[in-house]
């Protein structure tokens, strides 16, 4: 039985990913900052819950101890993410270092914090996997190509954090070749992150996350994917 932890999984893409992986036979931990919301979400889909705030060292450490005591971990999905610039509606001149720090604490440092805590468990697995939920807005190639959505996007903190996440993905993949480690772009999905303005359903958005969470031992690593294939860095 494959055991999977998904951060930020009490709603949106994380919840739908959890639902699909439970249906696929995984033992899934719904990681949630709010323990009660996580418990209710997990009960709805037959998953387990664990209180986990990716910005808090003690919370992450405690979650790792709980999952270790329960038998270990095979798959880590770093899904928790925030955007405080109103989906790019905040004037770039008004973006402060403190705003960026808040976004990076979840989207970048939170991933490092969680990977650091759970890496010992993953390295004990026979088929370990890490999926980092990124965005097409992270692509430097698209961000410098006029006519693309990424080029046109006016925000600063969110795309910069996801570009950093992509680089982190590559570095981890090179350092730990026995773990399948990839970044994925779920697409513009209707969630709280964008005020439900996205064009895709969560079922559609979760597809690539679920696919890469189930990647075989000889599957790709160090890559950047959406539902259609490889994305340009």
C-alpha cells in the first residue's frame, strides 16, 4: 500500500488530489493548517488527517513523527500555496518585500521545510516520489515570450515563488536520484487561490498531480509537466 501526504489538502486541488489517490488505492494523509477542517475533509473521502502548517517548524516536525509512527511515507505532494497579490491585480509598485516574504514562506520555504522533515521517511520507501505543485507562471521561457499568458501576467510574488520552486525541484532531483521529484502545472483551475476564476474544474486540474504522484520507479525526475507534456523552464 502506497502512503501519500498532501499539504494544503482540506480543499481545492489538494482535496481533489487526495480524493483521486484514495480511489486509486493510496493511504492518504490530508495535511491541513486547521486540524478540524482537515479531519472533516479526510472523513469525507476515507483519508487520514494530520495537522500541518508548512510555515511552522514545530507543526511540520510533529506531523512527520505521526506519519513515521504510523508506518512511513512513499509520496509527498507539496500542494500548499498562497497568492496575496489578488491574482496579479495589485500594482507592482505597491508590492513590498514583506509581501514577497509571506508568499515565499509558504510557496518556497514551506516546501523546503516539509521536504527536510520527511526526507528520512521517503528514503526508506522502495518507490519514493515528490510532486511539487508549480505553475506555468514559473516558466522563464514563457515569461519572456510576448503573446503568452505568462508574459502578460502582471504579478510579482507568486510567479517568482514558483520559479524558485522549479529550481528547488531540479536541485533536489539531482541530489536524490532514487526519488522521482517533479514539478507540475495543474492549469488555470477554479479554486480559492484565484477567486474561482479558473477555467478548469478541480477534477481536471488534479489529473497531472495524481499522474505524477503515481509515477513508476523508472519514470521521469527533475521535470516540469502539465497535462499535455513537458513545459519549458
